[in-house]
C-alpha cells in the first residue's frame, strides 16, 4: 500500500511491483516537435469530465495512470497557456498508449 | 478573515522574495522536485520524513516540531509562505499542521508550484542557509483535527465531506488513479458523506476557486454550511486542501480534518460502510 497519495516520479516502464493483469493502464508521452517534454502536467478526466488524477511528465516526457476500464480524457497543461485534450479507452490487463504533441 | 489573510498570489511572492521575516517553504512528498529547482530562498520540508512520526502513525510531537522549525531557521513571528507540488496538497497539509501547532502567521501560495511553473517564473537550485532559531510551538489545537470515534459519531449528524475522486468514493478504486490499486482495506465511503472531490475547489492551474464558487459548490452538493463539518480523503492531505477552502477561505467556524481518513476508516472492524453513489 502506498502511504501517500502524491504522484510518483513517472518512469518509462511499469514499476516492477505492478501486476498488469489487475490494472487498466493509460500511458503516454508529451512531445514538442518530436522531442519529449519533461515537466508538463497531465490530468486524467473521467467520462463526465471530472478530474481524477494529475502527474508531472518525466525527463522522457512520460505520464502514466492506473485507471478503471472505460473512456477517459487526458488534458496536458504546459507553460504558455497550452491545454490539449486527448481521448483514450482503458482496458484491464492492457496499457493504452498515446502521444500528445504540444 | 479575508482571502488575503491566508492566500498570496505568485506576483506577491515575486515582489516579497527578499523581505526579512518572510520565509518560503516548499513542502512535498517527492523532494526531488525541490532539488531540480525551487523558488529562490525557499527551504524545504519533506512531508513524509519530517512531518510524520517514523514509527507510529501520527505526526511528530510538539518537541519534534519545535526542533524541525528551529533547524529550518524559522522563527515564531516569521510569515511562512507554503507551496508545493500536487496542487498544493502537501502544502495545504503543512498549513493545517502549522496551524495545529499554533503558528498563526502562515499563508499558502495560490496555485503552488504548478502555477509558478506554468507562469514560467524563475526556479533556482541554490539551497539557502538560515541560522538556527529557538522555535516554540503550542499544544495541538484539536478543534481542527478529527479522530475516528468522532467520525463514527458524526454519521447523520455532522457534514462529512469525502474529497476523493468519485471512483474512490463509490468503492470502484481504492487509491488515486496515478497509483497502483492493490490495497488491504475495504472500499466505499462513510455513510451520509457527500462526495465533493478536492479538485472541484481548484482551477486547472491549481489556484483556488472564488469564494462564491466555493460556497455554491458545497451547498449544491448538500453540505449545510451552518453545521460542523469533517473532511476526509485517503490519508488526509487532499482533505487538508478542502479544510483550507472551508475553514480558511469560506471562514466556517467548525471544520475538522480527519487525517486518519479512508486508510484508517476502511480498515476498522465493524464500522458501517456505504457503496456506490451518495445516498
């Protein structure tokens, strides 16, 4: 059990302690002109637009959520007023991947 | 109490960075953010290793808190400006904690680290050195801290505000969606609780919504603002954010944060649990 609710440092591969069979993972990369963007904010919104979670992208531009199966929106925020929404569907046992260009 | 008594914006912080008697404190769980860059002059407090007792599940005691603030070079009459990542969760938690131990002159940077970064404001790596002080704390002010028996008694009598995400509230998820979901305790929420996720009190950039918006938010969700209120989440830091909105911004007199929150309540033997939407 995690003893905090804070967003962990985002890594390129799934943490070894995670059993993917039980998780519906959404993972993506934020890029600008093809290069990864660290330090962007990725927000997970549920099917009704409700905020569910937020992480900061890693040095590789990676973000990851452990969601529930279903439809979700990823909103990426970055300096300069950037706010971009992308739709994604999560399934248990799968990693739903996406790339967000800003 | 007005908003400016408890909250400052990024422009204010920028203008007062070098004021004597103003101490910026970054509070995070992941303190590597501070190492990569922080607001100039800010000292750091590690939420996990410096504010929690290393053995028991509780806070550091009064002496531990005095020692911590003395080591950080903070004096009793300093104006402390708290900020941090995760939409200021840990900074709001520290704010509540500083109030608990009687430090009155403390404010939050509205929007925290995120707003500062999204504004492209300066972050530095240089760690300030502040001379040690002789900080004196007060006994804990338990009028703002709720314990488990009080929470069970509050069912159907006081407002219970569950600030977790809707899926955690209904029992579908046991932790926020950026964390793996394997957990020991039961899912669900405390009967009669209203679900008003902490995030509804904040804008996308992490700043708090206006007083009018906040009042409408809680009233529309069925919270009777004339009654005592207990806020909880999973471990008490997201609910510190909502405690701040209710007690400090809206100025409600009787609001407590239940820091045991769901990881305690959902593990108690025999207490009632409700599943699904709010009843």
